[in-house]
């Protein structure tokens, strides 16, 4: 019997990806440059989602693999059924954030992800100093790489003030619509 609360139901509805199409050939995992660093290989994540079991859903959401994925699309290029694993990983990351099921090893990745999105949300583009500051505050790595800052400033690689687009309000509206859609 299918569990109504399972992730794959929402995943298919929101992304259009049908994990049931996967027949576990393993080509996605074979083509994944980071599979050896993942706690669960891409094909295994898809298999866990296919079970439509809450315990397996929790395993997937609290895995480190969903945060390590680069979304390079090697997996979808190799998949004979064109299961869009990068789209699945994006969905799983957002679900993990919503349910606060983030793997503790992935916290620095999540901190970087959040700092990056905040930078774009408030300036309309990437502001490197804001990104780094946001990351450092979230991870308490305040002095890490501090020795390279003077050299980067001297070479013009870092700008203390952000460049912003003219209408940052439009960017904020895009973020608001995206957040509203994901609910």
C-alpha cells in the first residue's frame, strides 16, 4: 500500500520526475564523480525513494549525498530512462531544509548554499564578501583563510561594497514566488 506522506509522491507532483522509471542499472552511479564520497550512491537514493517508505525517506533526507551532488548531469546523460536525478536532488535538499533533517556533515554545504542565496536575494547578483561573511558566521570559521584577504584586496579580487542591480525588489519577488510555490 502506498504511503501518502512519502517524498516520492510530492517529488513527482512538483518536479515531474518519475522515480519508478528507474530499473537500477547503475549507470548514474558509475558516471557520478562523487559517488565514492557519498553515503548513498545516486541509484540507491532512487531505490530508497521507490520503496515509498517513511523510514527510507528519512534516510534519504538526512543523507550527506543529497548535499554532495554537484548537479553536473552526468547521471541523467547516462540514464537510459532519463530519470532527472539532479532535479530529484534539488527537491530533496529543499525537503531536508523544510523538515530540518540535514546531515551534520552537510552543515557547511548548507551554510554556503544559504549564504549564496542570501547574497543573490539582497543584491541581485553574487557579492563575494557578503557570501564569505555569511558562510563564516553560519559555520563559525571566522579566521579561516583570513590571511589571503589583503592580497585579494590589493589585486582587486574582492570589492568591499556590493554591485547591485537596479531593481532588487524584483529579485525579492522572485524569491517570494519560489518559496510560495514550494509550499
